[in-house]
C-alpha cells in the first residue's frame, strides 16, 4: 500500500458517498485472484505504468513536433501533469484518487504519432471504416492491443477506469455518444448518463493542463510573447498577483510562477463549483452522479468564460500559428503516406498484425499498427517506404 492512503484508495481521509468505492466496483472482465492485498485500482495503476503503450508516450508529440528541442512537452509529460492536477481535485472533492489517477495516466494511450495532426490523418484514412478517435482507441489499447498475460488479451482494468477512458472529453475530443454496447463482457454506461466524478475530474484536469503548459511551450518556442498574454484576463490577473511581491522582476523570470498561479486558480474554481453542484445534487452513490442532469465537475460560469477566452487566444495565437500549421500538415502527410503504403503492401506489417487482417479487416489492423507508432518510428517508416524521395520536413 502506498503511504498516506487507505485501502479504499483515497488519500488519508473519508471518501464521499458519490465516489467510486472499491467494495462496489464493477470489477474486471476476467476474474482474478486477490492482488497482493491491494485495492484493484492500485493494480490498475501498476499495469498502466508498465505497459508498452505508456512507455511510447515519451516519444509522441504534444503540440510541438520538432524533436530537435528537448524541453517541449511530450504526451508522457503531459500525462503526468494531468495526473497531478486530477489527484489534487480528487482530494478536494473527496473522490477516489486511485481510479482518478489511473484514468489520467491512461487517457492518452490511444494517441497516434504527431498528436492531433496524426489523429486527423488517421480519421481521414479510416473514412468508411469506422473513423478514428483516440479515446475509443485508448480503451482498445487497454482491452485488446496490450497483451502481457497468457490467459487473456488486454490489461483487464477495472470497469471504472475503462469507463473513464471511453468518456474522456476535452475541447479536442469528439463527445462520445454512450450506448449499451458491451466492450469485452462488461457493459459501459447507457445513453444519457454522465460518467463518475473521478472520470469527470480526469477530463477537466486534462483541459487545465493543456491550457497551462501549451502557453509555456509556446513561449519557449518563441511563437508567443508575454506582452501578448496580457490581453488574456486569467494571465493578466495571475501576473498582477506576482507583480505585487516582485515588481522589478522581468516577465520571463515570472513565467513559471504565473503559470503555477493560473493552474492553481483553475483548480480552486473547479473545486468550489463542483462542491456546490454536489451539495445541490446530494448524490448517495456513483450511479446518482451518472444519472444526473448535468456534469457535477465543472468551472463556474464566470470563470469558465475566462477559460474560454484563454482557449480562444491559444487557438488563434498557437494552434493556428503558421509554424504549427505547417508542421501539422507535414506530419499528417507522413501518417497518411505510411497508412496508404500498408494498404498496398500489408505483408510488410509485423506478423502479429498481418495475421489479424483476415479476421478484423485490413484498414482496422493497419490503423492499430500506425496509431501505435511513435513520431520517430513513423518518420523512419515513411523514409523507408519512399526510398530516395524527399520526405515532408517538419518545420522547426
């Protein structure tokens, strides 16, 4: 057992009635013997951290695909930041930190190479074959593609963690329309319901992490300057708070403290608003949260408007910046070319993938293979395919 935590999975203290409780977990698809006295969510955490898909996140881009720079965030560093924010919120709301952390750690396991550019390329390549969406693929990764055990495929995670992966939602994601179709042998939530508090926490923690660290990476890349950020109320207010005690410090020196303050204010607002919503709803168990008429984890209306202003700024100044657009287009071209080449020559896939084509179809299997690639491996694979042709270059 990890120090400072009780067997139920929360930080030392009492879980709220609406939290996910170990004793009422819907369990695993494949029944297992007791896991060394741990709660099942601790077992989930170990399985996620040790799986190959998690290790590959360190070589998958977050926003900036130029791998000549070592300080930009990757999917792995982003994931760790999301998990940290999620744990803080779970503690504030008396939710179960362990499944919350597991959902956060696994939420990007389904991301393809080159971030959202790669996702768009795979979605286009899979037109007419079910499309591509990284949250549903994260569930596929843990339910099928990872296979470290001889008795079954997948990591055999608990229902509650799998629910969190399937229902994960941020501004970048297509909202999942939940239905009663089973995944494995355990049904996931039916239409019209929200996921658990822990799942909702992981989603909003992802959003908070994006908003904070994309600013820092953009400043580091030189495509954004501190003076421009003064147009954004959240940055301006966080900056003003630090200026009181550090009036003569240059803005660059206050970059990290200001970002920390911005994230802390986001966390505090979500904690306060969510506490108020939970008090009004007074849910007696996790299913009461799932059947609520609105999410129980959210920003307040006024603060949410300020967050929306920040995200609109980021969209215009970062994600639509010519350097980012050019890099995304080059990355999408690489992913699309690699996919098309395997359609023409599927025998060049590793045997464990090629062997599945007859049962699962050519395009879905190629999608599994390409989506699992790291940025570097996808670049190298593209170079091998085209031989002497000049591959699209990712701008610096």
